[in-house]
C-alpha cells in the first residue's frame, strides 16, 4: 500500500497501522450476501471520507484484492491465492470432519470447533444443525472470549494479563475477571463447560477440550443451539458424546497453525 505523510494514516491504531486496518475494514464488508461494494456503501459503513475511501479502493484494486465491475467492487483474484493457502493450512483431516458430521447427525444441533487467538475464539470448522431454529457461526468468525462454553475451555492455561484484557473488553468491565476465573476453574475441574444466554439470550452451548501431543488444550469442540433444547439431561448426553469425539480427535493428532 502506498506510503503517506498523513500522521492519521501512518500512526498506530490498536496495534496495527491505521491505513491497513481501514483497508481490511473495507474488505470485511464483502459477504456471501453482498458480493460487490459501491463507494457510497463503503463511505456510509466505514465513516471514511469519500476521498480516503476512493484512494483505498483504488489501492486494493491495484493489488488485485478488489476488482472493479459495473455494479461495484468485487473480491479480486489475489484473494483466491490467499484463500487457497488458508484452506490448505486450516483444512481438517477427513476423520475429524466425519466425527463432527456424525455428532451433528446424532444430536441435530450445530457442531463447532474453536481455537484461541488473542482475545477472540475463531471458528475453524462447523457442521450446521438441520433444524429450522438453530445457532450458526460461520467458519472464520471471531467471537469474544468473555463468555461462552468454548471460551471457558480454551482459557484453561491463559495468563492473568490476557484474562484481564478479556474482562476489560466485556460489557461488565474489569469486575468480570472474577467471574471468568470461576468459570475457567469449573471447566478445568469438570472437563467440560456449558453456557446459557451469556452472550445472546436464548442461546446455549456445551464444550469440551481437544488436546495436543503435550496434553495442552488446542481447541474446543462444542454443540450449540436454543436454550429450550439444552436441559440438564440433554447437556449430560451432549457432554458424553463430545468427550468421546474429542478424545478420538486428540488420539489421532490434532494440529492447526496456532498450535
């Protein structure tokens, strides 16, 4: 991306160069439902000045990350190479995918696999529930770590400084740290974690750890769906099946770029 003498563009913002962050903000506006972007949409949704938005769009086009069409800017061909690399880096073994598929078929709830990255958990695989009322998290989505069954499992060995940052990022502020620590200790003691309406009312989840060769937690395997279908008896059924699937994943060897 071209250099600039504008301090606002070259200064650090949240640990990253502001112009780079703005460029990724624009790219993130593209979704499966919105395949093209107009300049007006970029300006309205990012709050950037029109001249700044146009400059960034042109730079992204020049780099091949966007492609100008009559309807607007679409994903560019350079993204295909990155997507190809990411797919091979993050693609799970067929056996792991099959285990998740079988879990979803047995329980008819959404199955997700999450890994830890800074103050977020990233979904790296999903088997969507076949039921009309279901919970859906797309592969690649980042969710906060201040709540959720998977968070409690993933944060087992998290340092105090990270937990403090996560607590501060929550709607509850620093006072949430004690609750986080209590949740994490409970998950470590029980070998699983559950959540009911902690982030979204009416949504529940159950998660267990997937461990690496060293025995450390490298991922969280979860079932999630409407709270009305997650009574205590069902939760215990989910836990038993999740544990068996996670053990098989761990025994076969689970790897991803963040381990």
